[in-house]
């Protein structure tokens, strides 16, 4: 199942740009590749005991690392492996190492007829990162499948396993994201029903592309191919030759605001707490930042396919990406009084 890209050799002064999908970021004082859970835990524990700054890096798809790099040890999670208990009554209960590539695991689920994650196809990054962000797309969130998350608690210097109800999941959030310096995800256990049909399709655009009504099902393999097609059309499937994919995916979360704050004509999706979720992409576009928008003289721009992605057109720096993000945030705030929140984690910025 594992299909890791080639990883650099551990060492000093290794540039971090090659470990991020934005392809920006200065060097690490020391880079350690951790192929086992013991390597991961012991490296972080050693740094913590010596008081050395330590950054745990997954697939690099949701970070913006500063041009000066990281003055400490960066530990790249490269753990692999999966075990599963499968029965007709209980479905599949799978425990996946944090370093397994997420999309490879989705492919495994579809091939094994484990139903559910097909709508999350094409999302870059590693399995261990998915509960941190509560990754979601096309009406599905990872929290729907998580049974438990095993972590290393850096504060208490011990393992701690959280059941799903203890993870604090909400829209693009979790207890792990709220306290990023404390918990390291070691593995994730997920529960799936069996079958070759997808979950009910909740997202209108996906249902339309599949030729079904919202709430109906389709073959999971067909859902995957359709999702990959939609994502590719938006520059959201990694492609070395396509600078629109040199990004961190959706750079801003969709704002959740009071109903009377929603601009006229903007999408509005009711939330359980009485507020509504609106579209960050709509706000950006209608505030005057169209596809391909760039600051003069800087090799960073909004994607030419989708305004929600900030992209490296080749040779961009972290400062270029940050300047573009700030311009968009200020412009949307000025136009609508809504402050966009970046989704990637900023390191050394």
C-alpha cells in the first residue's frame, strides 16, 4: 500500500522546500527521517528533553515554512503498516500507521470494498494528518470513520489514545490542531462498512457529475474517478508539471458566520449552532481577486483554476505566498467585513 515519494537523507542544513507541496521553505538545522514509531517518538523525546525546537512534519501539504527554515530538528514521519479486522457483521476496523500516504489508503479501501472514504480521493498528505485537520471534501469528513487516534503526548511524556468522541472534531478542527505542539499522531483506527457502493452522495456537484440524485449511491470506484476529475480540474491533484498544483490546497477555510453577515448572493449553508457557512472562494472572487491574481513582481498567484488555492509559479518564497495571503485577507475584510482564516500551519513566519 505504501507509495512514498523519494525522501531526502537525514542530515544537517537540508532544505525543507522539497518536503512541502508549496515547494517553499528554508533549511532545517537537522532533518531526521523516522521510519518507525520508536524512531519518531525517541527523536522527539530526545529533542524535548534537551530543549531543542522540534517540528514533526507529515506530507507537507498543509504547511507554509518560512524562508529562514527551522532552527531545530525536523522529524519527517515515514512510518508504514496497517492491520485490519474484517467481518460481515462488524465491517472493517483498520489501524493505519501515521506515515502511510492518505490517497494510497483510499485506493486500498476501494479495492477491499471498505465503504466511505472514496469522496476523499486525491487529497495529498499522510494518514496521521487527517484527524488533525478533520480533513473533508464533497460532503464527507474523516471524523465519520475515526474510531480512535493513538498519540504521543509530549507534555506528559507518554502514549495517549483518544476515542473519536474525545477528539474534539469540528469543521477543519480537532483537539490535536488546537494544541499542535503537544500531540503526535502515531496511528489512526478507522471503522468502515463493507460494500462496493459509496456512501450517499451529499455534494450537489458530485451528484450531478455522477448522474445521480443527492442522497443516492454510486460505485465507489466511479466516485473516486469522478472526484479525481473534479479535483484535477481545480488544480487540486498534485502534478509536477502543473504550477497550479504547487499549493497547499484550499488556503482558507470557509467562514462560519451569523446569518445576517452573509453577503447578498453568497452561498449559505446552515450549521447546527444556528450560524451559516459561506464560501471563501465566492468571497475572494467577488472581492476582486480572480483566478491567476498576483502581486506585481512576485512569482506567486491564485491558481488559474480555482481562487481558493495560493500557488508557487516557480521560484516563489514563503514571503511571496504570505504577502499574497495578506492581500487577499485584507481585501475580503474591506469588502465584506469577514476575516478569512488560513488553513495551513505557518512555521517560522
